[in-house]
């Protein structure tokens, strides 16, 4: 699983002109799922996300997590995070999981993250064409891949 995590002042997701999710301060998480992902990836990644110390303390030091601050989260599925640009100029998405594999993992990821945050989170609609709006805070953008645990 690959994520792009953005610290935001606010974010929203709309489909066909209708806003389906919105948050104030918190995290917008773009989530890419590949065929080899499983429950271990979900658990590791959701634990990492809720505990990332990327929110400022009173001294302006990134020292607090989204969990500590009780901020909100929106998860948006994005298969293009697994794009390969090794050959030519058209990206290949061969590593991205197909719907039948990705949807249950996406749903489990949301369930797991909600359990760790102890509250509902916003989401996009899997496979839909979405308009994602955000105001970056910082900006702070972190990329985490469960297959490359640095």
C-alpha cells in the first residue's frame, strides 16, 4: 500500500458536483492498493498514520499526531499511486490491484483507521471520478509505502 499524506487546513471530496466528504484541520490521505497488499499492510500503515507526529506543538515543532489532536481524516482511493513510468511516456498501472481485490482492502483500511481514531472518517467513492479540494497546511506532505518501511 502506498499513501500520500497531506496535512490540511481543510479538505473535501465531490462526485458529480455533490460534496460527499469534508473536514477541517487534519489529514487528506491518498491510498493506492496493489495486488500483494494484505491485512498486515493495513495494520502497519494505519498505525503509522494515526501516530505520525506532524502537527505543531505550542513551540511550533511537529510533535503531535492526528490522534492526539483529535483532528479529522479523509481517505481517497487512488490507483495511480502505483503508476510505473519506467518505459515510455504513458504510465502503466499493472501493479495496482483490480477492483475485486482493492475494494475489500480499501473498506478494511477505512474500518481499521476508524477503530484507531475512535471516530468516523471521510472518504471518497472507490473508482469514481472525484474532485478533491484541499488547503495544504505547511505544506506538509509525506509519502509512505508499506513495502518500503523506512
